[in-house]
C-alpha cells in the first residue's frame, strides 16, 4: 500500500508546487488589452449617418406576402430519406422533418407569436451606422424596492426570443423587492438589428455598440448576463468598460488560453486521476474538453464552415426554410443534450423535449422573415478568421469585475471554478448543475432567474461600501 501511495503523493506535491510557480507567471503572461476596431460607421459606404440619439418605439411585423411565400416553399418540401434505424446521428432526421413541416404548415401560427413578441416593448436606435433593435422592459412600481439594470445577450443560433420566458421573471420583484430593468438587444446582423456592411464587425465591435446602447438609455452602470456569443461579447465589455459593469453573469464562461497554469492543468487534468489537481468539491475534472472530446469534434463542423465561407452556407439557408430549420433546430436538439442525437425526433417532441415545436419554429421564423441567417454566421468569420488573436487575447485578460457562473452539464464546454478564478479573482458565485444545456435561459428560465438574482445579490454586497447610485433609464 505504501509503495502505491508514495508515488501518488509525490505526484500531488509536485503538481501543487508546479502550479504555484506557474500561477506567479500568469500575470506576466496576460496579454495587453487589444485596440477596439477603428471603424465607427458600419453602414454602407454611401451612407454617412453614424450615431443618433433618437430611440424609436416599433412594432415587429411580417407581411402577408412573406408568409405566403413561406407556405409555398414549405409545400414544395423535398423529402430526404434517412438511414434505417438512425436518429440525429447523421444530422436532422428526414422522417421527423416530415412531421415538422406538417406542423409548420397546418398548426403553427406566426401571428400568435408575433403578438407575443410585441407584448414586449421593442425599440430601434442607430449606433455606429447600424439600426439596432432591442427590447427594454421595466418592472411595475408595485412591490419594487430596488431596480437593477441588466443587459442580457443572446447567441447563435438563438435570438432575443430565447428570453421571452425569462424576462417577465426578471422584471417581477421578489420577496426582497429586487427587480430588473432589462435591455435585450439583437446582435447586429441577427433578427431585426441591421447587419454591418463593412468588414471587421467582430465581437469587440459589438461590445462597444452595446455599451453605447446602455449609456444612451441612461445607465451609467449595469449588470450583464449572456451565453454563447453573448458570453463572449459580455466578457469583452467587462475588459473595455469595467467602470460601467457592476457584474457579469454567464452560463458559458470563456476559457483563458495564455496563462501557464491553465495550460499545464489542461494537459495534466486530462489524464491524472480525479482529486490530484482538484478536489471532488469542484465536481468536474480540470479541463472537461478532454472528457467530451468526441462531442466537441462532432459539433465543430458548422463553426469551420461559418468561420471560412459564411456566405456560401448563407445562400443555401436563405433559399430554403426547410434547410434553415434543419440547420438551426439540429443545434437545439444536440446542444441541449448530446444524447438527443440517438432519438429519431432528436427529442424535439415528446416527454424529453425541452421546448415546444412552436417555440422552436418561432426562433427559425425570426431568421427566415428577417433574412438574417447569412449576416448572423458572418460573425464567426470576423472573430475566428479575421480577429482570432484579438478575441482570444480578451479571454486571457484578468478582470476585477464581479463574476458569476452557472455551469450546466450539457453545455458544449465547461470551465471549472478553479480555471475561471485565474482571470476572475472576484468570482462571487459559481453553481454547478447536473442537468441543462446550451440554451439555458430558454430551457430553464426559472433556474436562470434564481441564478442571476443570487449573483446580483452577492455583487451588490460586494459593492455595498463603494457603489455610486445607479443610473435611471430614460422613460421611453
């Protein structure tokens, strides 16, 4: 027994000494903050308009002609025979697509969901040459003792619709009287926000646009919540405008890559036994990418296409609503739970379904009716092909902004608490869950509401001695 334990103990001691030494080098390895994109007008070159202070209320609307054209295309659906006894292993199952198209044609009613979207106050404003869409919701005065501004950010292939169940929860005061003033913008190029006409509109450019939006609405300081692209954009905002960010909560923390301690733990954590570099308390291995490597590889194909030839796939998806639905909804299946790929329906219906078909189709309809799928996937090229080093640098820059994480078991990548702390010393809240997937706000709105509130309470305590009064949003 002693002969067995001695090498293990020596390995553990060596690991801790090594990590302590490497940790001292982490600060030296942290990159300088990159320069924000110089372009301040992303509109067409022939259009000289850039920023404008006007904020205009709007009603989201789709023409009957657009809906009639959609119906004709759905009726011309070409069936793709699936492989026998297959689920979603090959992608969206053809047999289930028949069911989906039938539901889309005969049961789904866009006007019902359009009205639901318009039950939220929608606005447009022009920032850096782009017409930016956002929802802005304030709590009723009854029962509210404290109003907190919150910027919530979606990703791909989602939209602001992901938050339609979460927003009412956030704007309702809890037993302590805490309620949120929610600002939910569409990323430029997504949904109703205008797409950049010039090259270079990266996550960093979007971060500046969204900070300008919050300032325009009168918020001198605010909180952020985001997943997917919303996580990356929120992460950059905390680095570029830390004086305005009271706290940043995410369900997809960014992985730092440049710190020596992280690099060593990524490698060692992939093969050392649990408990050598981590305690069981963490609930995860140091670098879960290695545990889910096959899942990561299987799910990365779309990213390579979008990061290299976004307009090519964009042409295909813009011309076929069925193709668009297959491309988007396959992600809502397997990114919610990778085991869904074994089901013929992708568990998009039935007792294991996390969403209703109408909810899923509404998200697809936003992409279809706004013609935004091509511009949405261009963000991958701007970040991973054109601005990769800049974006990765942001993820390795430490931040003192209060940070909170909700880590869900089926997220595409999970970053353990110890790694998050390398770049976020003020990690005030980290919750690890044995369920839940990539679209957490959409799938688990009640839990996300509780998580955001738990983090904000911790951050408010953190700021209690030094916080200045919060800005009040302009009356819209």
